[in-house]
């Protein structure tokens, strides 16, 4: 295991200044390993390696990069169970979720990226001018703990596909899957200096990476608060900053839906991953005339979610990731009660029978007012707010009345109506009638949910610069 080392210039190295951090299993609140914490000096080493590697890697062919990504997928698949176990332990995901969803996102995104790369046009002749899309350069990548390998794949993958070099700072809360992916990349033959990893916290390592004058681009996923700090640190060097930030997604249930199905699926979307998804449909809007029916359905559905040991086969929800997250969620649940929302099920404290671990009671509030904290703040836990509305125009306005704009959801038996409502949503993606996952759809937000796009060709293009060679062809 390389838990106490960093991966720099193709080798596992010790930090410049020794300093360690316990990695906590959120289901037990106990440390199960340690990682080293980096400093600005470690970032300087990693960026220097990435700078030195860039000219040669930028000159590699499309075929070489496709072959490299295919080797990465092959080795990842061979070590798949290690990713499952790492993600389950570091963030508390039930093993079934870690296996079927969390770990699966890595090779899924990489396969889509291979498909895109094989047919992507990096050059286009427009009249006598050649438009060329080239790798942007050295990229700083900062990834979160909630879908850790998903976000690593969605940054490292397109950076490699574009011909960029990079320094990754994964979340120090869930860092083990990142160390595993570094081992995979090494075995796959990524040239030295192309991929570098330094563990550490945001105020130290993240800030040094964001401000570094030799970094050409920052790709950040995390909270809006931290995203602002990254952008400020990057501003002095005018580097590109691509951000995927927080969300408070609306789920609009129109009057013609099957409420039993729509509410039940809405609960599942909100509670999945213990509510720790930035695009979770955490605000459910229902017609006022249907509120009593919805309350019964929502309460019954929520109470089917067994919270417990992530390793147990019947566990549907594991813990949230940390004491800080647990305390924040408890504060917001209490705020919902204090501000007069109707508590249907759940509430503060741990579920019955659990006296340790960061376990949260699946909670549903009804008759929530738009001004309440639980309707405005990102909770990042298994907490649903149900809000009543009277008209379609009113619910569109209410849904858009947020500083966020990552995702939104519209449910209707009439597709034309759903499309009309979707067209009015101020969000980076709108999901009609709980659709199947689409690997090719872009992901990213409006407003304070960010300014970049990830996944498929959209993610690749974030790592490319556009050059015009005028007079390339004879006029």
C-alpha cells in the first residue's frame, strides 16, 4: 500500500515534510489507515513534473491515447473489487451501492470517452482558416468525497484524452480510491510526469495548486464555498477554472402523474448515496390538492429505508461521511422543525439501535415553505422537503428561486407538457420522468452550481484550447 506516499513523476515518493492524517471509517468513527498530507513544496514538485512531461505527451497521437485509456479500463476492471471495498469503507457506501454504482462510474465514463476520442475532430478547415483544438496544458484537479472515483474519472480521463498533464488532489476524507487509480495508471504505462497525485487539504494543497503560476487550468468539484476560493486563488494567473458545485434540485410532480410511482422514485433519488449527491432531487413540488395523498406515500416509502452497517446485505443507506457532515445535517433537520415544517418521519439523532457511526434518520418534511432553510440550503443528507403549489407558472418560479442550478426533474403523463416545463428550468440538466442514465449527456450547472461541463465530449472540450491558423489553405 502507498497510503503514506505521493505519486510524482512516475514514482511513489515521500512528502517533503512528514505529516499524517487518520482516515475514518464513518460507520465506526474509527481510523483504519493514515495518509500523508502535502504542502506547497509537494505541489511545486508535482507541477514541475507535469510541466516537463507536457510537450511530449501533448504530441502523442490519438491512437496512442486511445490505447492508453483502454489499458486503464482493463486494469481497473481487474482490480474492481479493490475499488468497491475502498469506496465502501472510506465513505460508508453500502457494498451493493459501491459495487453497482460508485465503482462502476470509473470504467463507464472512460469507455464513453474512448468512444468520443476515436471519432473526435481536433482540426476543422473553415474557408482558408484551420481551427485546431489543442491540449490546454498542465491541469490541477480537485475532486470530492461523495462520488470519488466518478469525479476522478471525469477529470483524469478527459485530461489524458486531450493530451494534458495533471496534478490530482483528491478529497482527504475519501482518498484511498485515488491511490488505487494512481496504481492503475502506473501499471497502464502513463508516461512519468503526466499524472501526479498529492494528498492534502484544501486550504494548503488545494490553494497552492489553484494559485500555481505553471498550472494552466483548474477543474474543481465540491461545495460552492470552496469553489469560490479556488476561483479567487486562480484569478491572479488568469487560468481557466471549470467548476461543478452544489445543488438544490427541484422535482416537479405535475397533477397528472401516478403519485405512488412518482413520489416513491423521488424518495429514492433524494435518499440515494445517503443523500450525498449534488444533483439529488431534494425539493419535491406537488399540487396542493394532492398533498395529503403525497404525505402518506412519502412517509411509507421513506420508512422502508434500512440504515445500518454498509457491509450488511440488507442495508439501503450507510452513514454520511464525517462528523462535520453529520452535525450540519442535524442542524438543518432541527431548523426544519423549528421553522414549522411538518415532520412526517425521521428527525434528529441516529436511527434506533445505532449508537455510533455517522448515521442519519431518513427524514421527510411536508408543507415546507420556500423561505425555510431546508428549502434553500444544500443539506447533503437523506432529507426531503415537500412543497405545495397551485399553478404550473407558480411551480416553475418556485423551482427556479434558488442560487443553484445544477439539475432539475419534471414528472408528467403528458410529454409535451413536461417538455414545456423543462424548457423553463434554469438548470444544467433536466430529467423528464426519471429517465435512464445517459453517459453522453453533459453534466454541470447554472448560477452558483458552477460554470463547466463534464462527461463525454463536453468533458473533453473543457481541457482543450482553440487555435485559429489563418491563411492555412490557399484562398
